[in-house]
C-alpha cells in the first residue's frame, strides 16, 4: 500500500497521524509512504510499530514521473541527496528514472 498524507504538498487528503492510526487499526505492519519531491512521515509510523517504506514521488508540474522506494537507510540517503542536488540545480526532472543502488524505482 502506498499512501500520501496531506503533508505531500497538497496532494494527500488525510493528516499523517490519522493515516497512521487508521492503518494501525487495520493491522497494517508495513506501509509505503511517499511524498511529492520530499521525504517525511518516517517517525510517525514507527511510533505505531509500522515499518515505513520511505519513498518519493518524483514530479514535475503536477505530473508524477516515477516513484522511488528506499530499500534501507542508504536508499533514503540516495533519494534525499538526489533531490537536494536536483533542487539546487533548478533543472526539470525527466521521465527517465535516476539510477540508485538502494532504491527501487516504480
């Protein structure tokens, strides 16, 4: 399950604490949690014993290009580093997904 809270720059519809509460009540133990061009929400999941699969929805002007899901903490670092470099360069993301060692691209 891949979810976005409303912290995802206006794209999600549910506050993160409510989303985590709901999936915990449903017995979800692992949650794919992605945001538009940012990483958030990791610690809110861990407080409810839900393993977050952290990711980023890479997007340009309301068009999601692809989603990166980190395999581990190195993967979180990879996508954060990529996004930081991207934001500093002020370049447009392309449909061609970046290559990562510790992140799956969907």
